[in-house]
């Protein structure tokens, strides 16, 4: 048996440790309990700091005190219901459920990989994988085997196509060309975290868009190079017994559905543009006329809902995949049914976030951490690298 290298052994150890970690919801429950205990210790020790905005002296609220216990008892349900990621995801999943249930997502992925020239097939599959995170089932369930099928059909090793699709789908959760279902989750988490410092601060799902697009371009370029220069040469020529499968082209009805779904989306976006481009647009800020801080961006989740809902309904109606309201509601229900674990996770993470905020640990740590970093003169590029590494480690 060939001895494993150092890097392989390190990865084995990381995998063992990772498999022994509790469920993420359990981790949040443990952290919430830890906040409760530490709030009592910090309050008894007299920990305090000066608020950087108001100048007020902030102390720790003891969650084990009578007032603290009463607050927790009366706010657990509210913490859960008011946690931003919960509502954002539930709303957008209505649109995604219709688009996915109509078959629109699957057809878009098929079209992308079918129309691309052979020399561009690898970046096309990676791009399709990046876009497919708009609906997770299309990515991991449909696109990855489809990537292997396409590579085999054109005489290339199917495992290389599998790898290309997997790389695109996995990378798509952190980088994309479009705003999708993951971005409202991240925006909601960021809003909840920012509320520790400024309760009025709202983070919309568009905040990370330009970074996402730049990251997606890099994923396509680097992913293509890795697949074609490293993965495929190592795999060699496919010698399996499985016969190459023919990729079905869209039917005339499916092509018609795509065309009308595209036109419907353009018309819808044109109507939305009419609400923000004119100076008196109804979705502009009514006081300042701004677009950035306006009802449009405050309610961006509604736009995302309709961007999926409108073409999904049109495509489903034309192709016959969604013939009536019952099928539409069943499609939405199916998309919602996969959120059980997420809802459990949200419940415990909400308690941790709001316990942490109510105890004043957030503002205390932020204030004292900034002071310590200033004293250490830990600024500029080194601090940027440190925080990037720290966040990557926790993720």
C-alpha cells in the first residue's frame, strides 16, 4: 500500500475532526448557553466600554439575573420570528419553487451547455454550475451527472465533466453572476450581526454583487485551467463500458417556453425600471429621491421573488408543466419542504445572535477589539489578510 503524503494525512485528520463536530444547530445552542453564563461572569466582574457613537458607558446585561431571565422567556419566539434570514429565504423560495417546478432551471442549464462550442464546453459547464445554485437540486442532482454525460458524448473522460460541474456548483454558493437564494441568507445574517452596533442598519442582498461577479469570472478561468491541464490529463482516456448517451435537445414547446419566459422577464424588468429611473419613480426615496437608500433596495427581496416567479409561471404555462394553481402551489410546497433543517438551524442561531446582542457583548467586543488593534498598530494589508484568514477558518 502506497504511503500517504503529508498533505493527504493532514486532510485525513481534518476530516476526522470535522466528522466529530456536533450539528451546526447544536453548536449555536451551545454558544447561546455560553453567552448566558459569560454574561453573568462579565457583569459580576464589572466589564464595560464606551459606545463609539453615543459616548455612553455600556455594561454587560446579566442574562442570569431576574430581568435577564424574564427577557429571554418573553423573547425566544420573537427572536426566531424576527430573525432576518428566516423571512428572506421563505419569501424567495416561493419564486424559486415555481421556476424549479416548471422545469425552467433545468432547461436553462441544458441550453447553456448545448449551445456552447466544444472548445468552450468546460467553461460552459462550470458557468452552468455557478448559475445553478439558484436552485440547489438543479446543481447537485441534475447538472453534475449532466456534466459527465456531456463529456462522454463528445469523447472526453466523463469524470472530468463530473469534476467541472462539481467545481462550478460548489463555487456558485459564494460567487455568481446573478443574485440567488443564498444571498438573502447572507444579507439576513449580516443585518442581524450589524444590528449589534446599529439596529437601524439594513444589509440588502445586492451588497456583495460586484465581488461575486469578479469571483465568478475567476472561478471559471481557474476551474477551466485545472480541469483541462491537471484533472483530465491525470484521468486519461475513458475506457469504461458505459455507452455514450445522447443529450436531448429542447422540444419546440420548450424553446417556445424559453422565448416567452425571456420576453416576460424583460417586460417585467422594464416595468421595474420605470419605478426607479424617473426622478419621481414610486420606488425612489420619497424625501431625497435617492435610489440606493430607497424602498426599491429595502424591498429587493420582492424583486428577487418576482424575477423567478414571472418567468417560471410563463414557462410552466406554455410547456404545460404547471397547468393550474394546484400544481403551482405543490411546486412551492416542494421547495419549502426542504427547509426543515434550515429552520431548525435558524431557531438556535437566532437565539445566539439576540442573546449576544442583548447582553451587549457585541458592542463591548467591537469597541475593545478596535482599541487593542489600534494599540498594536495592526492596520492596513496585514489586518485585511488576518481577517480573511479568520473568516475562512470559521466558515
